[in-house]
C-alpha cells in the first residue's frame, strides 16, 4: 500500500494506524508488530476485548489490526491495539 496523499486535518495528537500485520518480533511483553512498514512497540499497550496472550495467539502475518496512540514531536507512543474483522466483497 502506498499513500498518495497525507492530510493533516487539525493539530490533534491522536494517531490511528490500520493494516495487515507484516511481522511480529520480540518476546512478551515487548513484542514489536510491524504494520504498513511502521514498527509498533506493544510494551504497555492495552488490547481491546482480549488479553495480551489471546491477542498474540490470534495475530499472525496478514491479520488486520488497528493501533492507536499519541504523537509527541515526531514520536508516537502506542496505547491501544485491536484485531479488526476483514470484510469480504462479493
């Protein structure tokens, strides 16, 4: 996936990243999940609707996930992650 345009709508520090998992490295609780080329450090991340062990049991390369965090300067501190349902088109 290539972004052809990035638009900043407001000076809101919230960040959301959604895409398929490209890789998972590290060991619990310091796994790094790479999404669209972005390394998301899951240390301290809260997982929506599941615990850490369940999330990583279900999360494999190709699984669609969403990560949320806050931007401070040029650094994103990730705080939440969830498994997303993939919708199939007819």
